[in-house]
């Protein structure tokens, strides 16, 4: 098979890296295409180096823009790549604008499309990612899901079960492969953080950071948390810009850091007392690591991290956030268990699923299998 694997934004890299590697090991041709949705060294390149992914063969270089313009630029540039490469199929991952943009182009050209991390639903259509998820699943040929709840969501939407393959969580393949090395790099020492004696914070979702009043309220909450336990806060570029634009001076007490690479962020998660986040993937990584996570949103598309894992959805109310942090400091927080098929072997299952469906596409009729 010749599979074109699309990456675009930070959360894609750790999902696609193990699939690209597994395709190559299995003797298939895997072509990495980067849309360039994320482009800063710290938001993109560092991940290729640390995940052992080769530089992308193609970079569309689209950069930042409004949703419509960014999506349109990706589509326009990606069409030419597909026409030139004529792959057996393409693989898109997650729920970012690059995911729907590339899936839509491929499907319109009649090129088979697989969606990794299919079936997740927050049921909140004000989230751009929810729109990207619903649309990508509606049009992709193979829906590779991480958990049973995702299969059920697809079934409820009337999707033919024959299109759905539960492969588990490919991001956990990367986590398992790199955890020991990540921990050996000494990032905690570098930032003077003691084992299980700090909280790790991330905030980047537009619904939290684009509203100045809400952002100020969240920063007040986490500043208050920092009086009880040190808070390390690697800041997404979007969030840094929004904080700088606030009328009041920035938050106090937080250790505001540049965005971290994959390995250092993983190591900080693994040794934290708790994590506060509005990210999707971090809810899953903390569950895999057994570290309590407080999700600063009112919904999650990853309910298994709550029902089986260490995640609690706390919303954005200051009192509630602080009460939940205190509870974790007092009791140690949720213990949880790692969901089935989050076992570090999702990528070979992805390759097997693609091979089963696409393996004979383009084969010479009558040739030996
Ligand atoms: C995107 C995804 C989101 C994911 C997040 C991870 C969509 C709709 N959203 O959101 O699901 O959780 O990535 O980070 O695809 N910027 C830089 N440098 C970069 C990239 C972005 O400075 O390398 C700044 C720009 O000011 C840009 C802003 O961040 O306008 C937002 O970037 P964008 O790609 O539009 O969305 P994210 O908020 O990163």
C-alpha cells in the first residue's frame, strides 16, 4: 500500500508517528504530509525530532488564519498532492481543521480515507473540533475508534458498522514508547519541581481563552491553586496572546513556560500531583499514566477517561475548581484504570485494518495474493 498520512497540528503528531512507523515496518510506503497548521518550532518541529518521525515529505505551509481560510488553503494545496501521489488511501487523525480539510479533498477524488480517533463526541456543536469530528466520520471509509463509546456514537448516527474498526488509542503507543526516555531527561529538576508536588496546567481552547472575563476568572482560580501547590503552565501561543491583551496584569504565582516538547511535557505529566487542562489528549494521557486530571470544560468527547480513568469534568467555575484541587491534595484523587486496547499496540492494529481493506487495491488481477 501507499498511504498518505496527514498531520497538521500538535495533537496529531503523537497519534500518527506510531502508525507511520508501523506502516513502514510492515513494508508499506507511508508518505507524511504536514499541512503546516502548526508551524512554530515548539508547536511542530520538536515533535518530529522527539517522536523519531522523519521530516514530512510534503509541507503545505498553510499557517494560521480564520477557520474558513485555513481549511480552504489546506484543501487547495492538498488536492495537488493527492493528484500527484495517487495513494492507495489516506489517513487523517483527530479533530483539527487539517483533518476535515484533507478528508474532504480525498473523498471527493474517490481516494479511500481512514479516520484515526473516530467516533468521539462531546455533543457540543459550539466546539470547532466537534464539527470536524462529525463531518470527518460521516465521509471517511474506515473509522478507527479508540473505545466502545466511540463505536456506539457512530452506530447512533446510522453509520454502517462494517466501516468501524476498534483499534485502541495510538497516542498511548507513543506514550509507552517514550516514557522512560522522557523521564530520564531531568525536566522537573530544570524547573525545580518536586515529584508529586506540583500541578501542571494547560489552557488553549477558544471557549476558555478568547473570552477575556472567563480567562481572567480561570487565571484567578489557578493563581489561588498556586498558593497551595506550585503550578507549572506551558503556555500555548493563542493563550499567551490573550493573556497579554487582558486589561489587568498577568496571573500571579504561576510558572509560565514556553510550550514544551513532547518528551518534557510527558515527563511533567507523569510526575505531577494533578493536571488541570482543557485539552482532549491530555485527558487520555493522564488516564494512561494514572495521574488525576481536572478538565476545565463542561463536556468531554472522551467519557471513558471519566468512567474508567482519572479524569473529572469540573467546568470553569472558580470555587468548583479550587474545591476539586483541595480534594485531590487531601485524598490523592481518582485512581482509575487504563481502558482496554490502550496497550501500546494500536498502530499495528491500524495497519492490519488498512491492509485488510486496501491491501488488494491496485493489485494485478489474477496475481498470487
Ligand atoms: C488547534 C486545534 C485544536 C487543538 C489545538 C492544539 C482546530 C480547529 N483546533 O487549535 O483542536 O487542540 O490545535 O494546539 O484545528 N499559533 C502560533 N504558532 C503555531 C500555531 C498556532 O503562534 O505554530 C497561534 C496563532 O496565533 C494562531 C493560534 O495560535 O492563530 C491558533 O492556532 P490554530 O491552528 O488556529 O488553532 P489552535 O488554537 O492551535
